[in-house]
């Protein structure tokens, strides 16, 4: 039995793979009728920060895992030492706390944006004066989908955050030409398998679209990105799926012949990730199946792509009362669309589902996926 903390779309999609593998999944969910609660029979309502709820969830389970990083360290420390926890608390820390992550990756010599720990507005002033304004300020803990990330042009603009809690994290604002995700899985006994590096497109801090493999990425840079991901997994002792979000920086070559590419690590997620939804149809083994295999320390599956290109487009909000009302339109617009709806009630901008299209032509796959999503949005 696999016990999972979280009741969103990620645990919901783990259930699909658990069904095929005959694995009993048990979930600790925010609401009974939420995305996971609807489909995981053995789900109970409770808080990820409630030690007794997490202990109850883990009872009798072979392993405890997560669909988000918001389980406090003291809750994890209170669990039985005999319980397998994948990823372990000591690794999960670096997905929970962006300051700890910056310190650790810095010590490993992994390329990151310039950053600083901020205890006072003066620290921010000094950092901005040094690296140039504007700068990015982040709350180290608890952020997601761009909540907890701010572009500031002066130290004053972050005053309210300093008043709330410190330390904060400052980063140079990277002039990236694209964002990438290196996705892999690692099992406790050490085996690591990577999917091709994907390109992710964020709008307003939220992932909107993913293309795999990342178009236009220099194969040597793709190899480096993959190696960075695998090195992080090994050094930090990550188990399960790891997504390493990266910035792609491109500069004209000194000799004027084309551009050089390099990557900087943005952040880590230790669970199936939005950048890997394309693997459900687009790879031999999906990230959800691979996560279950990895956390159970089973031999990992083949991450090879099934098609030259996969494009995943998120459904963010809808004009329809229920996006299933758009299914007919989606399928007539895009016969090859693979639709995933998460059973969530509609709210503006909310991640309600995603569509993947795989095929031999990137532009055609993108157009089909976008058309299907437009139909699900009621456009
Ligand atoms: N140092 C940075 N420079 C430029 N853009 C950034 C930087 N850090 C974050 N961003 C932008 O904000 C988005 C969200 O930041 P991230 O740290 O990944 O937060 P979250 O935990 O909300 O995903 C990134 O995907 C990127 O588009
Ligand atoms: Mg992010």
C-alpha cells in the first residue's frame, strides 16, 4: 500500500497508475469531494500539518509519499523510523525551503542565479544595488504557482513581506529565453532514469504549456541539464520523481556565429510535476507510474518518448459551468487530443485539467492541444 499526502490532481493521476499495477493507494485529502477524494476510495480528510493525521495515513502502508511539499519537517520527524518515506525528509527539505535549496546547490557548485538571504530591507537594498534592479524576491517556504514570487524595483516594494516573516530569498532577475524542466525518477536502491528535458511556458507564474523534448535545445546542453538533475537526485538522496525547473540563458557567441546556451537551476519539486504530464501518453512509462515504482523501490520503467513531439496545454479556468460540457467540442476540434479533467469546480485561472497531443509535427500538435483547451474553456 502506498500512502500519499495531498488531494489534488497529482494524487488523482497516481490512482490511474495504481489501478493498473494493482496497488492500493490511500490518500490524506483536503476535501472528500476534491480531485483525489472523488477517485481514491481509501481517502480521509485531514491536514498535511497534522502529525496524527499523517501518522494515521501511514499506518500499515509500505511507503509514505507526497503530491506536494507542504508536510512540515516536525510532522515527518514524528513518524515511525521503520516507515519508508520517499522522498525522505532530509531530501524533501530542499523542495520545501528555497533558501536551503540555494545554499545546498551552491555548495555543490550547481549553476544557479545569484541569490541572497534577506533578513532586513537593507539586505535587499544591498543585493539590488549589487546585481541590478529589478530583483526577484521569494518567500522561501509555502509558495506555489507564482504565489510567493515577486518582482521588486525597490526595497520598499517588499516591506509588507518583511513585516510578515523573514528570512526572504532574493535572486537576480534572470533574462532567460526559456524555461526547462529536467524530469527523472530515482529509487532508494539507486537506479535513476530521466525523461527528455522539456520546455515549460509559464504565464503569470503558472505553467501554461509544456513541449517535449524541448525544441531548439542544443543536445549538449540537454545532456548537461539532465546530468544536473541526476546529480541533484544522487547528492540530495531524492527518491521518487524529481523535477528540476531551470532557466535557459542564451547569449550571442563571441565570434558572432549563433548563440551559446546554458542553464541555471530555478527550483526543485520531489513528486510528479506539471512539466511531466506529457509522459502519460508521450512516454513508454508515465511519471505517475514511475513515481509509484520508485517509491516502492521497484525496477524503473522505460522513459523513452513514444512520439517525436508531445505538447501539453493546461486548462486554466473556463467559461463553462463544468469543463466536461466542452468535451464534444474538444474532440471534434482535435481528434488526437488526450483530455484529462481533474473533477474540480470552476474558478478563474484554476488548474482544471490538461490536454496532451503527441505527433510528428510540433506546430500541429500545439495547435491541436490549444484548440481542444479552447473548447474546454468554452471559447
Ligand atoms: N530568478 C528569477 N528570474 C526570473 N524569473 C524568475 C526567477 N525566479 C522565478 N521566476 C519566474 O517565476 C516563476 C515562479 O517561480 P518559482 O520559484 O518557480 O515559484 P513557484 O514555487 O511558485 O513555482 C518561474 O517559473 C519563473 O517564470
Ligand atoms: Mg516553480
